[in-house]
C-alpha cells in the first residue's frame, strides 16, 4: 500500500533533498528548505524538467485523482497552483484507489505512471496516461491503459529509467511463485514503448531480510539514481508505519541489468524512522518533506536521518581542516572529527533569533531537537534546553561572516566580546581572537 515513499527527484535532486557531494575535496553548499513542504500529499515525486521548472506529483487523501504542481523553486511548490490532470470520476478505467503517481518526459511527451484499482479498491494494477504539450499542467492527456506484466497480480509503483540507451521499467508486484503471492518484490523489464514492457520480467529483490518483513513482506516504491557508472536503486520495505524503511540495490551501469546477480542488496536499511526528530505518522495523512542527500567518499548515497520540522539542518565543516566536522554524541560531548560518513550527530540547525533573543542565534542539534551547543567555561558542550535565562545566554552566539573566508561563518560568544568558538584539539573551545591571530580558520566553518 502507498505509504511515506522516499522518491528521488531526477537529475540533481531528491525528495528528501538535493544531491550534493559529501566528498571533502568539494565544498557542498547548504540548502534552505522548510518542512513540512506540502501537507497531505503522500508518495511525492519532484522532477526538474529541461525548462528549468520543478514539477510535483503525489497521492491525495481521497485517492481519486492525479495532481500536478510546478514552480521555479522547490520551496515554491508549497504554494503553487495544483491541477488535476486525471480523475477517476471522468474515466471508465477503474473504480479503486489511485496511488503514487510518477511523472516522466519521454521522447517529447509526458507520461504519468500510477496505481489504479480496476474493479475494486485494492484490485491494484499499473496504469499510464500520456500528455502532449510543453507544460505538463496544461498538456492534453490521454489514457494509454494498464501495463500488462507476466502475472495478473497486485502491482504498483512503476518507475522508468534509461541506461546505455535501453529504457527499463521497475515496479512492485505480488509473485504467485513465491510464498503464495503474499507481499511484493521488485520486478524489472526493458520497455517496448512508454506503456508496455518486453517480457519476461525478472525479480531483482524480494523481502527476505528481517527488516523488510515487519508487519508486511514488502519491497516497493523503487527509484533509480545513476552516478559515476553506478546505479543506486532505492526502495521501501515493511509495513507503512514506524517500521517502514528504505533499502538499496546497487549495480554497475555496464552490467547486464536483466541478470538478477548484477544487483547487490545492502543488508541493512539506509534510512529509518527517528523517534528523536518526532514521529512522522501522527495522523493518517502523509506529508511531503524534503531534505539534503549527501554522497559518501566511496560514491554511495547517504540519506542521513529524518530531520524535524522547520529549516533543513546543515553540517558545519572546519575551515582549518577540510575533512573535519562539528559533531556530538548523546552524552553531550562535542568533537571536531574527520568525516566518518555517519550523518545525524553532525547536523545542526542555526536558529534565529536565538534563545537569548534578537541579534543572536542558537545552534540546535539536528538529531536531538531541543538540545543546543552551550558554552561551559572555555569549552562547548551540547545540552537539552533548560528554558532558563542563563541557558539562553550561554547557548546564544552572534552569527558573523567567516573570519578567514567571507563564504564561511563564525560564531562570536556574546556581542563584541572578541571570543569565538573554534576547533581546537578535536573539540570546540572558546578562544580570543588575539589568541588565533594568523590562524583565523580555526574559528571559521562552512555550512554544508
């Protein structure tokens, strides 16, 4: 069933974030988004078209239509006009649920793939509509019909991608030859055209790992990223509650993708629920959220953790050592360490105004909302907000242009104090500007 999908945006973006490099050899600019992006829109997909516009589609709570929005910015999608380009009421194709639409531009035409209940709500199969026109919202849309696969069983979440000139379709389907057809695995087949496949399809993953079988045996919601000769296919697993998680398949772009052994499955989920940043399932309607996606030094994607509502947090990289970031642990210890690839405890939100009020900022943990960097003597620790005047004062800083580079940021302890937080001895310390003359980079950080 449709749930909180984690659909990747084509080309350079991801719903859940912007694709940027985590490599320390390349600066990775911070992003500025506010969550929730769009309320009551589940299974979101955003695609940046060649016209420079961002197009958005998603499931609606009524599960009865296909909607589109577009904007010149991702944040602008929040208030953009919404158009229904297909409605169940105006079609004779089906009477059941409409789930998880996905928009693609193929050979000069628009295509939307979505799940549609044929004769009953859960009689779900893959359906395609085709649009002609420059703007998908005003295009002329016609039905191309249901996609016929090897079995006439529950199937949904179709996505399409091209590798080495061949277009493929990947989707989730109940396999009657596996565990009596209970649950769904991911299928793959080359396409004859945008609305039909070349059979037989292959199974590239089934829910065989324990974390894929909680509540329901599910692999679904696939999407493909291609980068540096590698294919990264993300998917969702288990029941659509706090156990819902993302998995990853990896293949070489030069491999025979129709050989199941070409696809390597990560044995652990790459994205899971985070109770510290609030329970995302607090009502039956799902919301569209967006956050930054990073890349590990080995070229694999790093989704980090689900972040809390509000402005997207950033990493703070030391200007003095391009491989080191401010991070903390649950015991309140703040360190400045080399990039270790594990996101969460190195994410921070710059809160303005700060806890001390106007003219200051506070630095809040991205993984432990409500905990802030706080001066303690000559060191900096992280503590839960005590809601006191003293705590607010010790947890507030003046946000300055980077002392060694105007592209960076520096944090002064109190207005015009001449004291700054700086990376010293693998930790954060409070230093006087006179004490770091000639090495102002230790008090300069880059938001990424």
